[in-house]
C-alpha cells in the first residue's frame, strides 16, 4: 500500500477557509477595503497572451526590486509569503535539524518545518507576549538551522527590536534567520538595509495585507545573493501567476492607495485599543492591522454574536498562551465605526463583563520541541492565519 512519509501522515490536516466567510471579514488580517482601483483597471484589460504564455517573473522582480531598493539578485517573488517559508524550510532543513520559532505565531512555520522531518523548537512568549529575546538566544543550538520570526507577530501584534534580531542572527551564523515582515506597512521598521551585511538574514514581505491582493498570492523573499541562489533552486520558475505579475507594477505605483489605507488602519487600531482600554478589557498593543484582546469565558458567545451581526472576528483560544483571546482585524474608517458600534451592542447582548486575565505559567516554561511525527501544536485541524 502506498504510504506518505511518516512525518506527513502525522501532520495535522490543514484546512484553509474555502467558504462561508460572508460578512465583514475581520478575521484573517486581509485588506477588507479592497485594492487599488488602478489594479482593477489593469485586470479588466488583461490580454490573452498573459494567460497563454508562461509568466515572466523577472519583470515583476525588477519592479519590486526598485520599489524596495534591493538588488534583483537578492530577491525572489513567491506565491505569497507562505511559499517563501516553504522554500526556506526546503533549502535549510534536514531531518533531525532544529527549526526555532516563537509561539504563539503564524502556523505555517511549524507545519512546513515539520514536513521536512526537522524538529520544531517552540519558544513561548511570556504573558505580555513581548518578544523573548533572551530565551530565543538560549534555545539556539548547533542543530538550529532555521529561525522564523514575525515582526509584527501574528496573532499578538508584538514587535521585536532591531538590535535583538541582529543579535539573534549573529548568535546563529549557521542558521538562516527569517524575519517575516508581512505586516511591515502598518509598523514601519525593517531590517531590509541589513540584507547582504548579515549573510544569514532573510526578510519576507507580502502583497496580501496593505496592498489588498491576498487572492493574487504574491510575496517576496529577500536575502544575501549567495543564499538566494540556493533558495531559487528548490522553487518553480513559474510560481507567481501571470495575471498577478501583470498587475503588480500598477499596484506598486499607487502609493496614494496604500498611504490612505495604512493611515485608516493605524487610526482604527488606536480607536480599538482605546475602546478596550476604556472598558478595562485586557489587550495587547499592536503594530499590525489587528488587535488581540482577552474576553475570557465570553470569548465564544462574543465571536458567535458578532457573526450574527455580520462581522467575522477570530477566536485565538487554541493558540499557545492565548486562552480566552480574540483577534480582530482593523479595516477602513467606516468599517471601524461599524465594528465599534456592533462590538458595544454584542457586549450588551451577551452580558459581557471584562475579566482580568489569569497569569499563566507559560513565561517560565522551557523551550519545547515538536518532534517530526508528533502532532502540530495548533488547534485541531486549524490553520492560524
Ligand atoms: C506573519 C505572517 N506571515 C505570512 C503570512 C502569509 O502571507 P501570504 O498571504 O503572503 O502568504 C501571514 C498571513 O496571515 C502572516 O500572518
């Protein structure tokens, strides 16, 4: 009988949302305001040639290289940051190696790393979800071959300091360090200027968030040119589709769209944080386009009540250290107006009373490995986006 590799048979099933997401989708950190109208115009005029020929990635790479101020041989367009993560795992991890991640975080780090047969070492953040620099440094071993960190992190919105990330890169010269800047547009700090100077550093950016192009599946991986040569070897030359490539230049040029959207998100983020603060609801200050808050035993009824009101929010209860937590994406100004109005009404409808968050022992736990062949730590069959 045909059998998949043991590590694959033991991986939790990956169930991305394939439907039933009607309403205001504040659950997946997408740009819920749409995308640049200029992209829609290009899309409407796509020629048959764009469809019948294999896509030419280099044209898009030149445009993105110019946009980011990075040399083209240091950059690879990918099928979303998802693929960038996958390629790094394929390039640097062998069975028995260690991949180091800080949890809670984006679930695909763990899934793609485990699928290679590597062991995943989880460094749990403390109760404040602050980036645990010292614990990450302590968890590095000679077997660490890949370290994957998101800043701002998902689902917490917390950021890692530049100096700390550079210290980690320096402490693990034998490991690739991925700094996932998927939410960079809402934060503004980057390590992109260190590419080349730090030979084991990689940065990932996406067009799925601020640009509103999650459906196109375009991300970019940036790294030292010698390393990028290796990464390109494991990928498909046609990984980014021609329609997305045809629209990318226009998306990059419409700075007004991005500036306006990012401004609205930042304002909305402050309003949501103030809303929580005024009601004594524990929340974690965020630098991304979402805010994580603690609703304790009211979490489930609140998520359901919001769904009844046509707003999807994200239950993060099963993420490590996130019991009782809900993450809400921030969108445009009118969407935030609606969100805050509906949240107030939902609180009244479920009789919500803010609860202090119990201090968990997570901050004192040692780094915990998820060995290949064991189950992924995420909630059953759930993908953490
Ligand atoms: C931290 C982080 N990295 C990467 C991604 C995936 O990005 P993409 O849509 O480019 O695959 C997400 C999506 O939610 C994310 O939260």
